[in-house]
C-alpha cells in the first residue's frame, strides 16, 4: 500500500484564522486520523505562509518588523490548532533556510529549462511613500465584478486574479493616495510553454485520483481561457531573494513559493524528506484547500514542479470546498467579520463540539452558512440528541446485558 502524504492550505500568518480557514485543516486532520487507524504510513504537513505583501503591510500597520509579526502570529496559530486537537505530523513555517534553498533550487531548474522569461512591466508606484506597490499594497474597484475593495492581487468577491494596474480607482494601501505607473523589470514563469506537459499530467492525475468537481471545473476553465505567463517576482523586502543577476534586489512572489512550503516544511521534519516528495511510485499526495486556492494547487504549483524537469510527488487527490460564510455575509479577516479561532477558544464550548459542527456543516458542494442559531440547533439535535444519545444507549446496553464487556463478534477481532 502506498504511503499517504497530506497537506492543508498554508494559512497566511498575518491574521488569526477564522472558522472558514479551519475547515481545510480539520478536513485533512480527519482524513489523517482515518489513514492512521488503517495502519497506513501517513504524514500530515501544514504551517504558516509567512512571506509576501500581506505580511509586510500588516507589519507596517502594527509598527513592527515582518519577522516580529511572523513570530507573534505563528504562536497564535500554533495555540489555536493545538486547542482544536489538529494532529499535524509537522506544523512549520516558510521563513526557514530550507524553504529558501528548495524554492531557489526549483527556480534555477525552471530557468535552466528555459521556462523563466524577463519582462519590463508597468507597475504601481506611490510617490508619497516612494516605493513600488506590489499587489496587496494597492486597493481599488474590481474591473470584473465592481467590488469596491478588491486587492491588487485577487478580488475576494469574485475570486479573479488581478494585477494592481487593472484596478479601477486604485489607492495606495499605506497612505491612501492614488499611485502612478512606472516601469520595472520582472521575471515570469512560462505557463503556456509548460501547458502540454501540465495537460497530460492533469488528464492522468484526475482519473487516477479524485478531484473535487469545483477543482476540475476551475482548472479546466483556466486552461480553456488560455494560460498566461505569470509574474513570480516582486519589488518587496520581505521574501526569498531571487538568485539571478539583475534581480537580486527583488523577492519571489508568494504565489510562487507558498506551495513549495509543503516540501520545505517536510524538510525541517526529516532529512529524508525526498522519500516523501521525490517518490511518486510509493506516495500519494492528498491536498485539502478552499476554492480560492484551487489554481495555485492544480496549475501553478504543478507547473513549477513539472517545468523543473525533476521527479516529484505530484497531486493525486484534491478536496476543495466552497466557502463557509458568516450570518449574512463572508468571513473576513481583514475586516474582523466572523468567528475566529481565538473566539472559539474563549467561548467555553469544547473543541470537539466545534470540530463536530464544522465538519457537519462542511461546504462540500455549495457555500455553507454559519449562524449562531444553526450552531446551537445542530449541536443540540444532532450531536447531543442523536449521536451522544446513541453512544449513551449503546454503553448502557453493554453494561446491562454484557457485564460492561464487549462480546466477541463471530469471526471478528475485538483488538
């Protein structure tokens, strides 16, 4: 039987995770426990995603360095997942030497194979702050759905990936003033060049394993609409430096390096990490994510591995949920809307009750809604009224009719 490698989407370190984020971590945890019960060699990997503009902007807001912010929120995340009894085999982070080394290695292999392109692009620049504004440093109106508070990297309303220069009525995320456009040199990964190999891999992987319907639909839409070369560098200070002349003052875009974190976090656990990540003959990779992370796990990350020309353990099963919304709207870490892990910890309600409800209300095929009323009703009727009552009645029968000992099942094994 093949070994099972499990990942759940790396949460951004810059905020406290909300219940919607916990869905993926909990889903992977339940599956990992199931695999271990079946005596399957299992490794469950996760950790905080620590580089990029989200961290740098939050650090500016709090008046501390990015490293100080990462250290502070890493502990918050760690405490929350520990309270929720998540059974990681390794809970790590991406701001490590191992992450830098493996990310730079994959980049150099892509460059060696001719899949890295150089471009001079127009980029937003704040004359007041005297700096280029990468993705999340810019806010504005989404050109696709007209959402008024879209980020420069992705609209959280419609999910479309964006470039800061596409935003309508853009504003600097630091000072609020309108930015200007200046030219800057950047590196791009040649997704169109890798596409034939990606398509062949996807056709086989999606049949050999199990891909959630929304993952298949979104990935096929990306490919049908035509893949573009995607920028993988940014004018930032907080990130992995680019090991290429002319670009050493830039860092990798978090979208390029984040998923590589699964590999590097494993490398911080064991020096034999390649037995998991370079061993597709003996390892199956199961990934648990939300639908907003689908293209990074089915297109960008696989393309980076395939384009390197090396042997890697590739995605086999992908479980991607829809959104868990809150009351009348979306959970929002940036706006503080919803129930967060820290709220659950302080609620006085046991972790197992939260685990039950989140899994019961898992947004498998469509968006689900968290309301306090539904939470109360489901816990009382399903967990206490049905499940707990069944367990109580079963134990009572065992005590009453079998002297408190389970009888040997015919042809069975009580062990």
